C-alpha cells in the first residue's frame, strides 16, 4: 500500500514548491537522542553507548547495539551496525564464539549465503565450494584474496592498464565575504562521461572481471566459461578441464588482475 506524505520544508515553502511525494516506505533518519529512563545502566558514554567490535554491550553478551546510540551518523552506518550485529546474534544463538573483527571494519557481501538462498546445497567434502576436477560446485570470486594479501604490481598484467590521469573534482574556494550565508555545493560533480572513465581506471586487483583472456589464450582449450544454468548466482566464472591442462601457466600470465594462481592441485 502506497503512503503519501506532504513534503514541506521551510525552504520548499519559501520557494512555493510544496508537493506530495508518493512513497511505499518512509524512514525518519533525523538523528534522535536517546532516553535512558529505566536504562541508566547502559548509559556508559555520557548519553551514548560504547560497544565492542561485534557491537555487543560490554559485560552483556546477549545484548547487541547499533545506530545513533553509538554515535550520530548516517542511516547507512546504522544499517551496517545492524548487519554486523545480526551476524553476532546468529553466532550467539548457535553457541559459537564471535570472531574478532578487523581494526578497519568492512562489511563483505556473503556469496555463500546468496548461494544457499537460491536453493542450492553445499555437498562437496568439508563444505568446499571453490570447485575441483571432480566437483562442479563453485562460486564466482568466492575467495576474496584481498582479505589475505595485496596483489603486487608485478603480478598484474600492466599492459591492460595504461596510465590514465585521474579526473579531479573541482572545488569552489570561499573567502570570509562569500562564505557567509552560502549553502551552495563547493565540491563539484563529475559528468557521466568522466564518472565512467574513473570507473574504468580500476585494476580489480586480485579479482576476476571476466575479461576472458584465460579462455581465449589457453592453447589446450582447457579453460572454459561455465554456462549460466550451471552457475545461477551473480556473475560468471571459468572452469578448467584438468584432463587437458598441461600446466603451461599461460592463463596466469595473461590474467590482468593476478586472480589466477598456479598450484599443484591445492
């Protein structure tokens, strides 16, 4: 059911541009303070809460916290708190110890969970889902090598990455006369063409971006693209017919991003 809400701010009213905006969901992201009445024991930071890396309240292993009660910030920050706290709650309810989170916390897309949500099962030994010569189970880019190592420049095929200057956004500088009462944007936007050009500068270090070089240059036709029906999750991935592979390393040599690592079947 659609909800209609009159959108009237002082600026809109002053401009005479009042209007109704149709909406299915309205989120009041207005950064409210916290009323600790009856919850004084949780006020451990002068009107806010302090929590550990898993967003769990100290000394209360069953209480998880997130949002403006930690620090007033963006709606997306609160959503991130909730996502990490939900993982912690899931682990707690299953009697598992919560993992120590990194110093710089980043919420990663969980492709294994997406695989299970699409109705598939992990049937390979010990939950192995990277695929092998005897198992067709495999998730595209499942192994996030950036979590373990930084791919050095000598493992990138730099012929694919010519030096392209960065598009720097223009900044309007103000002095004390022009700053007073000025609410205009100072950091200018890039146009659509420059945004696309900036995105193309990404080297996708350690991650496959489906350039198909390994498929094109394999002299034994051992590397092949997996059909969409055999890989129903997002993206595509490639597989190797180990009865044809002779270990020539050409696929790794032509890989632009250092994604392919040669090994003895491990």
